[in-house]
C-alpha cells in the first residue's frame, strides 16, 4: 500500500508500527481508516479514494 501511495500521490508515507494489531491510516492528523473500528484491513482502493477526497 505504501508503494501505491508513493506512486499515485508522489509522497513518502510514514509507516509506524502499532501494537495489538492496530492498523490506522492517518493523514494530516485526521483518521481516514481504522482496522479496529472497521474490524478488517482496508482495501488499497478505499485508502486511495479517501486520500483523493481529503
């Protein structure tokens, strides 16, 4: 997913290791996806769409 973000948006995503299965996608301090809230990992396209919409 990081490679696709880099390719599509030309930015270097920062990957931060979480604990206990945490997987959040945060952009400019705003949560755009939470594995905990959704109960699943995000699909690549939904993250890309959320980044486009911000």
